[in-house]
């Protein structure tokens, strides 16, 4: 496939529920149909991230259900110089609280039932981990927020700073947790300081200005350079089936 090789990868370090329909080909997400999915580049938070992502529309929704896309170079340019510099200097610190009560379990995220395999994976990628009990695991690690594309050399916004942020959640969801430490995901600057609500709103606006959307038609295929482009999902009505693979 030239720039899009057929060496499809397994989804590891998952952040949303999905299930496989064949070897390394998945339903895009089983996230509730009445909710939006924030813009993100696939697995940009993960220690090892995919370079490319491919979508195919098997069945288009009756209403909406678009997969909006944004040029991450434009997202970066839409940020203020102060915010760009702050993220460039500090990067992003990710915190995940994996438990069976809200969000994904560690078994689903790591695709294993063996704690020893999880620990090996964390050590291999310099991720901090802390078992709370048999079912609960807290992870933290940091990555750059702005990357140089390995082929084009361009600077691009590539992280899950918005997607995992507490401020990306609705107030109804936030109010259901006793403390922010109970949240399944959250993000900070790489030095552990807070990414403010105002800065998250600036990120949302930067994505919004760079985003375009198109109506899916059955048989459509969308190829994206995962570092140069981000994607999301609009709410929808009716049956919708979009399959995805990463490489």
C-alpha cells in the first residue's frame, strides 16, 4: 500500500472500548452514540504510537456520526505563543486510574490478565505504576506535547492533553467523583503542574478552528497520517459501523 503498509498493529494501551472483527481490524469504538468524542491522534499518549490510521465506512449513521479531522500543524499554530512554549518546554504528564468501576480495567487496557506482564510493560517504557489492589492500578508517565514529524520535519501538535483532561468531561460526570484522584484519566504539564481550564478551552478552540467534517458514505475509506492529523466523532442516530486499523 505504499505509504500505508498492510502491517496492521494490535491495539495496546487502550483508552476506549472496542472489539476486533478480524486480525487487527476493529470496530472504531463502542462509545455511547449520543456523546461526542474529543479530537485526538490515535494512541498519541502511548509509549509506542502508530504512524498511520485507516478508517472504512461499512454502514453510515442515519443522522450525523461524522469523523471530524484536524490538521495538527494548524492546531499548533492556532495556540498562543505562550501556550505553545509552555507545552514545548514541559510536555504532558498522563495519569490513568484503571479499575472496573469506571472507565477501562487494566486487563482491557493491557490486553492481558497477568499482572507480571503489565509490570514488565511499564518497566520497559518507564511508566510509573502503583497497584491499589487486585483490580485497581494507577499509572503515570510523561511524553512530549509537540513533535517533529520524522518524514516532513514539520512541528506538529501530538498528544492527548485535551482528550484525557478532567476539563474535557461534563460537569455531571465530574460531580460524580469524590476527588480528582478518582478520575479514570487526567493530564498535567510534564512537571506535574496543572493544565488550567482556560488552557484546555484554548486547546479546544485551536482544534475547532482546524477541524473539517464530511458525511460518511458506505464504502468510504479514510487514510490519515496519525501524527499530522487528529480525529474525533460526532454523536449520531441509527446504526453506524466504522472499522479501523493502525499501522
